[in-house]
C-alpha cells in the first residue's frame, strides 16, 4: 500500500517536473483568455467601486430639463445590428442567406424609421418653450471626456475585418490588426480619463483634454495596407511566372501545352475528375490521379453568383496549377498539366479556409 502511495506521488510530481510541453502550448489560448477575463473583471470592479452607486435606496427616474425633449428607449439599434449580422452572414456564405440578410436589415431600418417619425410627431405637437442657454464649459465638479477618433477608427478596422472574412488572406490579417490597435488605444484613453476624474475629485481642478488632431498617418497606413492586401489576395504579386505560370494561367515558355489554367468547355471528359462546389464547400475532400500524365478536372460551381476556382499547391505552398475563377451556376473544365508523384493540396483561392482538400498523384 505504501509503495502504491509513493508511486502515485511520483506520478503526480512528474506532471510538474517533466510536463507535457505540447499540451501546455496547446492550452496557451485558454491561458490568454483567462488573463483577458481577469483584466476585464478588474476594470469592471474598479469602475463599479469608484463612488456611491445610489443616492438613495430606490433609483430616481430621470427628468428632462424644461424645453428639452428626450426620445424614449427603443430596440431599433439592436434590430439594426441583428439585420446587419444576417447581411454579413449572407456575404460570407452566399445563396439564400443574402436574401435573408437584406430582408432583415430592411425591416430593421423600416422599424427604426417608424420610431423616428413617431418621436418627431410627438415633438411637433409640443408647444415651443424657451430653452436655457447651454454653458460653454462643464459645470463645477463635472468632468467631460475629450473628443476622440477612436470609435471611427474601430469602425474602419471592423470594416477591414469583415472584408477579410469574405476575402481571406492579408486583408483579414490587417483587419485584425487595425481592430486591436484602436481598441487598445481606447483602453488607454479610458485609463487616462479615470485618473483625471480621480484627480478632479481630490483637487477640485477639472482637466479636460483638447480636441485631437486628425489621425492622418493612421488613415494613410490603413489605405496603403488595404492596397497591399488587395494586391496579394488577388495574386497580382508575386507574378504568376514565379511559379512557372504567366498571369493568364498559361505555362511558361518550354512548358507543356496542356498546362493551361483557363477553363475549357463544359462536360465531363472521359477519365477525368469531377468536383462540385455547393454552399461554399467542395463535395470531395480527396482526389486521386496518375502521376506523370496531364488530366482534366470538371468543376461544377452550383453557388449562384459566387465565384469559385480550383488551385493546386505543392508541399511548399507554391501553386503548380492556377485555375481561373468564374461565378455559378456554371460548369468549366480545367486542363491540368502532369504532376510528379506526391501529395498536393487543392483549394479555392477565394475561400481557401472553407474549400480545400488533398490530391494524390500516384503511379
């Protein structure tokens, strides 16, 4: 029994002395998530305890000053956000989801317009009264945060991010970067505002930030990186000749005449391969073809209005065949040059993370 207890203690201690580094590395995202949650909880706790939460046991209903009309609460922004979500979902997956997204967004905007007209009619029925002059400086003891471009820059970053979800690649990477950077800056601004507020409570001196300058350098950087992302995503650079093909997908001089990447006429060729694209997915995950001989791929794009293609990549990630993309619903035949024996990857260059598979060229 003592020997069994000692063995269990040694096994337990080995988890710390000789840990499973692969398992620990795979848990890094979990550790980062826990750290982010703890930091966010600390910020919430800090803001929740900076002062009295209530002036009396019951919450007082806000009353607008004389001559000032405050619109009532509405769910219109939430419905608008839901409609925009469905529209972006449709841009990613295509098909009927686009119709659902457009209908949801239009209904949300119509509801929002109805709410605005109802509030306007309510204001029109009120008798105008003299509105007191608005002070040009904050009242004593009130600290107002300065103006900022952070929300606008975050919105641009989210635009990059959603654009990258439709066209994965460099644009998606830049979208993530330009969303994280202004959010971190926004967090820094919030910390500075908190310190100014505490200082105003202690000294009675209110410090208001000046109007910020236009972030011209950041806008230029975002525009330049967007251009770079489009160039790399569309395959304009590096030139196709670097992988043995010209920009049109035809073989470099000295290559095989059958290496053309342009789609041919429809109809499945005898002895060729058939691949179907539907709902932004390939119908097959693995293809087999003889090595050392040209072959044909009949590609059926069944996603109406959505462009797809088929590219073949070797083990280094270099393209050995670049098929031309075309919108559905349509069928094209690709003439693929001979491949050396080995394992390749085939994918849609427009949706590589969603549409890919394995191609084996064997004897």
